[in-house]
């Protein structure tokens, strides 16, 4: 079964494709839970003859994304080479060249601002200057790192689609949060 994107992700995907064709890079910044990984998987599906290097902070994140994809009725793309950012930073240049990639997906790309992980990504991008890069993240800002905007640093401001949490809730893409309040009191009895 082919991947069918929800309207908001289809719009973001088409914008990202156009942007990657003209600039070579595109970022999609949507809140957690809106299906950003399906945009990456759709890229893999639409270009099955291309090798896609998918980078992520952890194997667990990628594994759960694949599980969500499979539970939707689609198959895991065969053309994905998955690596964690930690693995990438420890690879030699020879090992990075052996990936022989056509596309790069930077999942949770705001994490590429970390010194060691970021260097691994810079080295990969330098080895494959013509490979289109798709970035996926819920935020581009590294709030505890001088407010660095990774969409500017990695994608030169090429943001194909951006959606706030509030917008996702208003549009019915995400459910509004439910707040649970608890009231308690403590009485100390002096003996």
C-alpha cells in the first residue's frame, strides 16, 4: 500500500520537494505528533531508486517511526540507510563515502547543533554537496544554546513548512491538551 499523507503533510511535502529542487535543502517544522516522519518516508517511496541516508538521535525513535508506518498499512522503504548522529560522528571519511547516498534526511535536525553531532553532519554534508537535504523537527530553535536557529544554520532559512502547536490544535490535527490539577494540603502536628 502506498503512503497517503494527510493534507497538511502533503502540502509540506510538495513544498519541500520544490524547495529541494531549487535550493538543495528544505526544513519542515511541525509539532510532535503531526506525522513529520511520513514526509520523509514518502520521499523514500517516491524515489525508490535513490539511496536515502536517514539520521536520527536514536534507534528507538526511528524504530517507532517505522512501526507507525507499518501500522498504517505501508511498508518500510528498502532504500533507507539509517544511522544515529552518534554513529555518524564516529565514522571515518571512508565509511561515510561508502554510504553512497542520494538524499539526506536530518530527523530532529535541531539536535545537529550539538558540537560533536554537528561536526559529523557537517562532514557528511561536505562529502555529498549535491545531495538534497530534508530536515524534520518540532522546533528549529536550540533554546539553551543561545537561541540558535538551526533552520538558518543548516538550511539557510529554507523552511518549506512551519506550523505551531497552537495552529495544529486549532486545525484539529492534534487534540488540545487536558490539564489535570491536584490540590493537597499538609498539616504538621507538633507533639
